[in-house]
C-alpha cells in the first residue's frame, strides 16, 4: 500500500486555502488518489519529510507559526496522529529532511537564513533543537530577493555524513558535517559550492549513484550540475542548463528538481511557464540534455515528486488548488497526463510513504 501526503498553506492572510495535511491512498495501477484523512489544526504544514522507518512524518510550520511538527503514521490506515511540536530558533522554516539513520531532523529557515537540527526520540518525537547555524556572507545582486541569507532547503547525502543547504540569498549551497548521534552540525572544508551571481539556489536532488547533485536555481531558472565527492563533501560544478523553453518571454521562476529512481532522467519545474523541463542524464558524466517540456495542467507548480516505483509523477499546482498526475515513461522520460486531478487548497508538497 502506498500512501500520499500533501502539505498545504493554511494562513488566509497569506493566501493559504489549505486545511492542513491531506492524506490519500494511491492506486498503484492508475495513480489515482483516494482521500483517507485531512489532518486539520496544523499551521502551514507546507513541507513534509518521512522518517526512514516509515513510522513518522515531520512538517515545517511556516509563516507566523515558525515551528516543526512530528506525527505518527498508522501503518494499517495511513492516517496521522500528532506527536509534538518544537519552535524554530530561526524564523520561516521552509524545508526539512531526516537523516538516513532516523536520529536527526535538519530544517532550513528561509526568513532567517539559518539551519537548525532536532534530535528524534525512539517514539518519533522531536527534542528541542541541538544545533543552530546562522548563514552570513555576500548576498547576490537581486536586491528584492537576495536582500539577506535565505536558506531554502536541507538535503542529506546518501551516506548521511553531510547535509547540503541551498541558500538563495547568498548564491551558495553550504555543506555541513553531521554527527547524528550528538545532534551537531559543523561547517565542512570546503564549506560550499558556489552558483552564478543572481542564480538563487533553491532545491537539490542527488543522483541514485551518489556521484552527482542537481541544484535548481530559482531566480535565473537553471539547473546546476555538480560532481559530488562523498569522501570530502565537495561540490564541483560541471554544467548549467536552462529550465525554460527556448524563446520564452515573461516572468517565471524555478521551484523543484527530481531525479527519476532509475537515474536516467531529471525533471525541473517552472512557475510562470507552468511546465516541467525533462532532461536525459549522461550515464558516464552526469550531465543533462534537454528532452522537452510538459505543461503541468495548472498554475505555479511549487512542488512535484515521483512515486517510489518511478511510474507516476504528481505535481502540486499551488495557485489552481490541484494535484495532477502524469504517467512516466522510464525509457524516454516523457510524461503523459492520466486525467486524474485531486483538488487541494494551495498544495505545496507531495510525499510518498
């Protein structure tokens, strides 16, 4: 049984129309979603992360809440039960990830430009934060969006020894050494991978081989391909590719990047063009070649993900209040709409369990 959880924006004064965390059962044959629960009373659970045991789920509480929440997953029904919540030491938690050992949750605070770590207890509950690092440095040239540090994502490398944090304001992807048992983070040497001025690194995805990292740059709508040295925790830039169609004119910013489980294709979303860019991966070098673009069927594809089998892709179209489903061709990378559309107010994250 595959369960799907959709995070939402809930604060009406910030444009939120969601009701909390929406829970579904996935039809493995068609990709259709059947609702099983709406967990209300959760403030702005706009990004979700799964514990490796699949017994617990964690969410950011963005906006005025500025907290991180833990939930238990009922294995028989997929329904959620709230466990506890911890306040964030920095404002605006926007993304979080659980280390591969399941002992630590790391959170990127966008508004505050910082990163924090929370130990996880045996019962899945979060302890108060055990590490906090404030980002500092030269900001990018976009005066409106890069006024200060803006940590946008935290993602663990496959070994769990490092966590990478994209900072949109500083045009860097920071690398921290992780001690999950002690609950600590420490700057790595080298400390970061640089992006072009004004690129605005937002999210990243590792290739299944662990050899390459794909960082989607929000502000200039590109994907930067890095080689990953897992022994040193070092990023080396290999390539930069645009995510927008050639000749596009208008306003658009990039959002999410996903690698297909078979490692053959990378997808990136464009908010404005409202499309997914499809790239083929060079199996030897990790570099990308454009295959084409697929319209998302809605406006503002803030987030999307591929189910664990790699057969279906789900897009959270924030401004049209829907999650659309596509069938994935694992050989060509092409996406075909299934016709299944689920109505969800301001969806912002899709998570599989």
